C-alpha cells in the first residue's frame, strides 16, 4: 500500500515538472514600453538619441514564456531600467545618424542576456547624434537675473571644460563665455545677510545642454564676489510750503500766525527709487501742520508742533521735519452799523 502511494506521488510530481518545463518553453509574445540610450565606447566621442524624445520605444517581444517572465520581473525590480546600446568604436562619422531600433535592442547587453527576440518595434528607426568631445576654455560671467549688482569678480575668472560636445563648443559656447545662473544664490545670500552691501558665495558650474558628464578644471565651483547696486537714494527737495490743517470753527475765530523763528518753507530729505527720485518735484510733496480745537481752548495761544508729510507712493522721509511754532490770534469782532 505505502509503495503504491509513493509510486503515484512520484509519477504526479514528474508529470507536473514535465508540464511546467514544457510550458516554460512555449513561445509567447509580450508588448512592452522600454527606455533606450546610446553610449559611445570611444572616450573622445559622444552619442545621444535625438529622436524620439523622450527616448522610449514600444516593442513586441517574443521568446520562451519563462524568459519573458524573467525579463518582466527584472524590469519590475528595476524601475529605472534602460536598454543601453554601445555605439561601435570604429564608427566615428560625425553628425546625425539613423539606426534601426530593432538593432539597438537586440545588440544591447540586456537583450543578449535575456535571450529574447523583437518581433516589432515602434518607431522602427531612431536618430542618433554623434559628436566629438572637445576641451575649451570659458570665461565665467554669472547671470544674476533681476538682482542688480556691480563690481562682480569670479575666482578663478576662467575654467577649462573637458568633454564638451563639439556642437556646443561651436554653437552655444562659440563666444567662450559661461553664464551660470546665480540669482537664487545671491538672493539666498541677501536673505541671510540683509544688512550687507557686498556678497561672497561659492557657485556651482554646469553645462546643462551637454548630454555627457563634463569636467571642470581647476574646479566645478567658483568664488563669486561683488556688491549690490543701491536701488534707493536720498535727495533734497524744496523749499516746500507748510500749510495749516484747520478745523472750520477754529478758522472762523482765529488767525494763524507763524512764529518768526519757525521755518514754514523747509527743504525735505526724501528717499526713494533711484530712477524716480530725480523726477520728483517739490510740488508733489504736501506738508501740513495740524491745528486742533483744543489749541484754542488753552490759556496759551502759542503752539509748537511737528509737521506731517504726504509723499507719492514709494517715497519716504529720510529726516524728520523740524517742529514749527505758530500763534492763534483771535479775529476782531465785526463792528455793527
């Protein structure tokens, strides 16, 4: 009895293994989306995909079901998986080149290891730009965006850029000037040093248009120093007449007489945007001194008070106005006839 059970169990297991092995060898197909890249094995040459962008293709793969499953599992475990094609070292013709997408996939290391075939792929061709890498010397001139600065200096003032694609060296950087973005860095400096007129910070360099990793010599960073342009300035405007702001009841009963020692036509120190200060005229500045009802109720009719100013938007007083003195003189009673 026991021997029969072992016999049937062994037969069952062997049958399942045979079926499973046969199923794994069954040819199947699967449509997948793949990222692709082209790399040059020649250190003096760069190759990059120009079309399609993004560099993705839709391929129908065929092969044993087991290998398709293994390829799918590998891609799921590596979300950034990219099929890399090594550009032949002996193919050094420069410029835009067209190559079959199926060849890119099948000649890649990933597909050779997977043992799969490509039945169909879209797009059928890709465009590759082959260029020679060069070494160029660039002057560093940071771009500060909308922040106004002056007396800017970089240390070192020039850098040597290695492994720059020739098309960039002859096109975008033909003037041999590098303009790294510095607005964010200088604003961060200003936020942490609000009272400083000068700045100094390290700025990282890069060639964002390059499809290869470029090298900077002597360093990928430069020390940037300079000073902020003073966007505001102070100017003297005047003389400006000070007028009285008088309640109607007080005005009917009293005459306001400025004291002899008080200046009712002072010069005004105004601070504002440099571009607008010179255009500001004394007529645009309004100065007044308040006369209160309580001034007339007091025993002394001589009042000393600071004037107030009304300025156009964007301007402010740089210096407080000096106090002025005035006297309230009761108006004579009209004679009756």
